[in-house]
RNA sequence: GGGCCCGUGGCUCAGCAUGGACAGAGCACCGGCCUUCUAAGCCGGGGAUCGCGGGUUCAAGUCCCGCCGGGUCCGCCA
C-alpha cells in the first residue's frame, strides 16, 4: 500500500479505496494465494490501469520499484512479471509455519453444531448411497470439530415409516436367518414381506393397523417395533464402526410423536394462519416451493415431514447451527422443512446435498433387493488390499499384514467417497473403487509410512533434530533444494485449507490437499536425503519430515482415514 | 411439463463462489530410474472444439441468456 502511494500519490489510492472497506484490503490487492508463478501474487495493476489509463505492466513495474521489504519480513522478494506483482516467502515465513505445526495449530471457530448424517431406514444393511452420506458427514464432523466447533453427530432413526411396519408384520410369520449378519437377515424378511403385501390386501391392512397402533403407543406393538429396529440398527452400527464412523446420538422419530412435540408443532402452525384444511387432512401453504406440505393425514396420523419439523425444532434448541447431510432426492422436502421452520421462527438447518451414486448396470433399490452392501464392499476392498500387502511384505507377521490391509482397504473406499465434490453424480464401479488407486488414500498413507520410517530410523540411530524444541528456529532451517521449498510451501497452506474446508463445508478440499502434500513429499524424498545429509541440514530436514508426518496424519484423520506407521 | 444438480483428454475427477499469466491431476498407454531413509514411489512422452450457440469484458472453463444430453424430485411414502 505504501509503495502504491509512493508511486502514484494519494489520488490513485483514494480512487481505489473510495468504495472499499478496509477489511477488503485483500480483495483490493487482488491477491492470488499459491498461484503457480509465485507464492502470492497481486493483480492490482489491472484495476489500476483502468483508473490511471496506463499500461498495467508499467504500473506493476513502478509499484515494485517502490516496495521496500523490511528486515525480518515474511516476504523475501517481490518481482513484477508483466502486469503481475509476485511475492516470494522468506525463510522466516517457513520457520513460523513449522513452529505452528509442531506446536499444534489452534483454530478458534466457536459454537455448538449438530450434524445429522447417514440416517438410513432401519430395514436392511447400508448400501453404497449411505456410504457416501456417511463418509461426507463423518469427514465434515471431524473437520468442524478440528476447527474448534463443539460437534454432535446424530443419526435420525425413521422408525415410523411404512417400511418398518412392513418389516414388523413380516416378523410375525418369518424367522430371522441366524447365520447371516443381522441387518442382512432383516432385509431378506423385508423384501419378502413387501412382495407378499403387494398381493395380499389383508396383509396390507395389517400393516396400516400396525402403524396406527405404533403411533398411539400400544405397548405390545412398541415392544415388537423396538426389538426389530434395535436389531437392525445394531447391524448398521457394526458396519459404521468397521468404517470408524460413530454417531454421538441416535434419535428415534417416534419420540416426537409420543411426547407432545408433534402436536405442539401442529398447534403452532395453526396459529400462523397458513394451514389449509383439505377434506380431513391438513396442509401447510408453501410459498417458496410449488407444493403444499401435508401436516396431518385424513385419519389424523402424523407424517414424516411433521415429525421432521418437530425434530429440527428440538435440535435447534440444542445448538447454534445444524447441518443435514442429505441425498438429492430430499431436496424438495428440505426446502419445505425450511419454510415451515421459518414460520415457526426456528432456525433452518444448512442442507448439504449429495448427488446419487448409481451402479453401471442401473439404479439401486432396496425394495427390489438390488444393491451392493457396504459390508460386501469392505470385505472386497480389504481382501484386495491384503493381496497387495502379502505381495510386498513377506517380512511381517500375519496379524500385521491383516492390520495394514484393513487400514488401506477401508481408507481407499472412504477416500474415494470424500474426494469427489458432493454435487457430482457418481457411477460406482466396484472394481475401480476396490483397486488400490495410485493417488487415493494408499498413496497418502504410503507417504505417511515413509515419513514415519525415516523418523523411526533416525531414532534408532540416535539422531536428533536439534531444532525441534527451540522457540526460535532461525538459522536452523536450511533450504537447499527446490523440492524442499515446495514442500514447505505446501505445509504452510495447511491451516488455510482446513478453515476453507470447514467454512465452505467441503471435505473434498482436504482430500485434494492431502494428495498434493503426499506428492510434494515424495518429490522431496527423491531429491533430499535426510539421514545421510550433513548435520545441520539433517536436523532441518528431520524437522520438516516431522511436520509432514503430522500434517498427513491429521489430514487423513479429518477424512476418518487411519495413517499407518508402515505398509 | 416445472424445479434443482451435473456435462472439462479414452476413463475418473480438480479448477467455477471472488473472471486474469500456458486448462491441472490420476487411471489407461509408451519410454526411463531400486549398492543410498519402504519402487504402494520418482522422471519423461503422446492425448482436451472445457456439451453446443450467443452475450458481457481489455480478458470467460469461471459471469448472463438460450439450447442439447444425463441424473433427481414433483404421494394424505419415507
């Protein structure tokens, strides 16, 4: 800014700042972080050229001439390249970022947040669509938590739907296959019962009867429901736990019917004057979407959407904001929910919509029994990883091989789900997902294992990194190679990446960063020998490796992926 | 029919919010690199009308309009 002023005097500066608040300084300077040509670059000459009616390249050259870099600056040099002004980071900048990483970067996002994800119906095992939901939701929860938020994850149990009623009715005349994993056995019953009901009206009436009784809280019906729902949930939880995904709380939608929550919501909506009576049913007039919301059926029973309103009102009282991770098919319903909550004066949840996952052979359907279960996927991914481990490591025992295969196989699956931006449709090709992709999780895990290996070896040889515990690393950091510098730069971006992924609710940003960090680390690994370097360089590099390992591990963990010490 | 999302090398994706320096990766393909900290790695090569057409701009993959293709939703289901 000073340079700008020295170059063109107050007139240009005031012309530029006339409509700009001071906090928009960054915008004003048109700064590009981590462009490929510089560490930081400014495009301000473009906008100045308009005001000054002057060639932008000339302007940037003039500005650079007037820039004086102070002692101990985070910037080491400035260059004008055509219309661009390029800034380059100093060693001090890298030292500062390493110190922050070693000290544990502290983020200061504050507030309580409830993230709801997965919430699969308790009528069978998780399939590939749920996997995407769970992986995105879990990663998001981890990222927000890391950024400082107080996060609670919830699984909303849809126990009042027709599906569950069909299942409960099927349990009357069918037995659970004990040999199978419980959620799979339940799905079998559900599919069969569904077929039977299609052809048998008597059975259909029975289902409706069950739904009525459950809503009324008939104790025998409730007991039957709870038994089967709980069983299925156990199966689902087992799958989620294999993936390292744990919900803090399971909330049953029936709770809101049995308490007065649902009826309270209906009463409150009545007071809004937006309800329309249609026969015996009650509808809520919608303005933002072209579809009114049914609040109560003709027979007086509640609907999913009504209970969902009650659930969100309940949630909203327990947090500062909430995020729902939902499939694209829920978009309209989510909009209706939002408007209903507006009417009630309850804050809306943020909705993170993810697009559908389809199979190469067509769409998925639980009802038709056409899906790939997550359990099957896990099994195949881990088996594939095991082949790989067995091929490379005959020096380790069986247990270790299995452990690594588990970490790698599951990591590959999860990474595949997180790396793609949620709004993209995905065609899920099982062979490709299971394939230990070159630049997927295994690639990042491998880089972590390499870093760990260096540090392990250093310890074994009794080599210490002198700089680690010093408050001032100055003169300890030796940057001798361009790969080293590139790695340090990438490391320095870490905190910005986390905050961006957090604030924009985009876990895939972390996925991309982790892959890039692994890549530059591998290049560093090729170019810069650590243990055999001369003493001062060695301790500097050891320090860098330590930071890389830490950041790789954190990045993987933010995606819910484990970082193996060796593989 | 209407709403929303997607359309970037053969395949899978990043980049689009806040327009700028040659459109980046990976897979697959071709060719190199293990006496040195794990080759699940590294280096090099070929391969792209950024769906199509218009507009705004000094500058468009990015913003606006129209169209085409794919997905999804439009139940007193959840």
